[in-house]
C-alpha cells in the first residue's frame, strides 16, 4: 500500500512540477533553462515513479530528479523574489522525503 501511495504522490508532484515549468516558459519570469528543467525533471519523476518496479535504476533516477528540482526551485526563487522562501523549500523537502520513504 505504501508503494502505491508513493507512486501516486510522486506522479502528482511530477505533473505539478512539469505544469509549473510550462507556465514559467509562457510567463518568462525565470531563465529559459530553469523552466525547461522543471518540465523535464518533473516528467522524469513521473516516468521513474511509474516504472519503479521494473528496474532498480529507476529509484536512483527518482532521487536525482528530486534533487535537481530542489536546486532549480532555489534558483527560481532567487529570480522571482530575490531570496529563498524557507517554508516553501521545507515543504518541498518534506514531500520529497515522504515520496522516498514510501517508494523505498
């Protein structure tokens, strides 16, 4: 049951991240590469979550994708607000850790 919940949560997180990347591409408030990275790594989170039981490397790709999303989100925060929003990134960290615990 935990694995299924982790897959669902990771898929939702990836889809929402990809959507934010697409929206930022349209808004042009952050660098092009940051917006594209949000879209690509959000999609990679969805892909790895759905294929997590097929191959063991998927978990490693999921961890890498979550890490990249955190880094890009920090960069985007600087571009949008000129600072890091601690509560926003703490929430991202909690969700990511929850996904990792459920899927592992």
